[in-house]
C-alpha cells in the first residue's frame, strides 16, 4: 500500500521530513497569486468545473461540508453557493498565507491544520472534499482515515485531482504548459518566485504520483465502500467514496468542533 502519494522530490527538498515544511512555504509564498495560477491552469473553467463536480457528488442545501486543504477557498466558495450558506462549509489548510487569502472572499469558518490530523469531532460532515491536494499530504491512508472518521455514516469523500493523461501527446502538452508557459507568464505578471515554482512543482507531483488504482486501494483500506473514479477530459479525476452506514440525524445548526 502507498504511504506518501509520490516519492521524495529532491529537486525541492532533501527528504520526507522536509516535505511538509517545503509545501507550506511554497503555498504561503504563492498565496496572493494562487487564484490567478488556478485560473490560468484551468483556462478559466475551474470554478464551473468545481461546482459540477460537487453537484455530481450529491451536495445539496441542508448538508455540511468540510473542505480539506481549502487553500484560498476555491472549492469551498463553490460549495457555499450550492448550499446557500457559507456557515455550512468549513475550510482547513496548513498554510496561514492561503487562509488569509481565503478570508478575503469566504465568510466560512476557516481552521489551520493538516488533513492527517483533522481537529474535528467524529461524524460531523455530510461531504468531505480534497481539491487538488492529495499529492501534498504525507500519507494517503492516514488522510483518508481521518476523512472517514469525520464523515457521518452514509457521508461521502470527494477527491479532485489532475492525473497523468494516457496519451503521450496530451502529457507532453500539459508538461510544456505547466513547466514552461505558465512559469513564464507568472514571472511576467507577478515577479513572484513561489508562483513561478508552483506550476513546475504541480507537474512534478502529477508525473510522480501513485497511479489511480493505488488511490482507490488506499480508500478501501481506510474503510470506504465502493470507491470509484470518474475522469473528465482525460486528466481531471474525481474519486468518490462513501462511508458505510445509514445517515444519522443531527440537531439543526450543530457545528463541527473546532480545536
């Protein structure tokens, strides 16, 4: 079974112990420009796609959602629009810089923390999301077990990821765009070295990430039932898995426990 989602990338950090420190520093440094990076990576379609993915996962008003590795709140913002209440969404991220940016655009509870140690009581959420951050956790199964723990019986985990395309031509085009074109654009627009590095790091983690079958296996090992992968445009993966059991009722307005 996989632990980390990809091997140590020595171009960026020396060993496993430095991985988390590097990732937090990278996202802290790029935080002010992160939304622009995402907009350019998705050619402007990112928020439309996030909303469609949430709807496919079954998100609807009356539910409560935890967005793990929320970043600047892109997934959380789409979820809040569907739910009609930002207070029904909780965002969590290890990067203080990303959370500061998220607070400018999202009136939802935001908590600093890691997906491997969720600071919430068990069985509090109907849907947990992990948007384009699976490649940055320290251990897949540990993170998935924590997501399982905080979900109510019958609740779902939605993992959004960019996967390596089966077509060599498409992989080559994505590599060129993320490692050459976007870094140049970000250098000209922001003069921020973290924003330039971010897209290269994205490609390297995509290329080195464990295959989809290993991610599905890790979901099963964490206790999820019938995990499945839906692929859009050859590279956008939606992993959806359910915590077994019948949904139990909670008092209206009950919020997840903060640290």
